């Protein structure tokens, strides 16, 4: 979500009319159906009756984040759940879509990895920093209460120089908070204790396409650059 008013100097694409917007989507579907699908028919035939995704990917609903594109994945590879602010409500507070998807991914699909992915320039994080902007959006406001823990951590601990830095630290703290919420889900806690499930906290930069990943051992975000072992947010299994 993007809550900024477009500035005259912004390079954001201009809004198109509602008719043109829908035509683009339908034309896109027809292109996929007639051109792309026939080239990958084998894959889709295989996927027609079963899925075995490599990971669950929880990210923001922001249109600029495309999990399959940034991980170069194919249909069937990622079990994706998206919402405003890449939030994971703690277990027991809300039996909503995210909790349901987590339980299904672990129990029915047997995924071994859950990635919580935040991103730069997140409108949800900007709203958490400026709650007065949500006066006319009571549902968004209620949802983003799950990110309030991150705001408190930042407000009370970060000597942030400006809003840009606050946004960056808040985005990191939000990912860490959502990883903690994730661990309150019984299916997650159990599979982590037995060393069968690994959790990851990533932040994707829209501008540079870089990803930084949370490393629990060093308690900081490290670049996901292929030069180091993949940073991991999972404590050691106990069983
Ligand atoms: Zn966002």
C-alpha cells in the first residue's frame, strides 16, 4: 500500500482510467492463456492435481512486491500469503486467513521454510509511524495493531535521525515482531522444536532489488548475497 500523494516530480506511473486498467488485465490474461500457457503445458499438467511448494512466503500486499519474480520461482514453488504490512497475528487472537494458511502450509503441505518478507517504502509502516493518517481507515488501523510492538521498540530505543531512518528500523523491527508472533502458533513451535521447520525474516528493497535477511545468532540483518551462509532466524531444535 502506498499512502503518499503523488508529487509533481515523482516518476510514478500516471493513473489510467478504470476501463483502461481492466483492459490491461484482461489482455494480459489472454496473452498468458494463448502464448505462455501452451509453452509450459507440461508443468501445468503436473500441477493440475497436486502442489508441493518449497516454502511459505508471507509478504505485504504492496503491488511492487512480486514473490515469484524476485525469487525466480515458478507456479507451484511458493505458498504465498499477503496482507497489509506482512503481519502475522499472534496465535489465538484471530483465527483469520494468515493463521489458517500457516497451519495448512505446515500440516497439509509439509513446508520446511516460512519466509516473512517486509520491504522498503512500505505504506503500512509509514501508517504505523503516523497513526493519525488512519483516522478514516478503522479496519487498517485495527489490523496494524499487530505491528504496534515494533513502533514501541523503535520509539523507545532508536535515536533515529529522520523519518527515513525510522522507517528503515521500524521495517526491520516489524519483521522481527512478526517472526515472534509466528512462533506462537503451535504447529510452527512444534516443527521448529523438532528441527523440521526454519523461519526467515527478509527485507526487500524495491529500488535496488537487494534483500537483507535477519540472522538470529548475530541479531542483525545481513545481505542475502550468496557470499555467506544464508542468515537464519531459527533457534536450534530441541528434539
Ligand atoms: Zn508494504
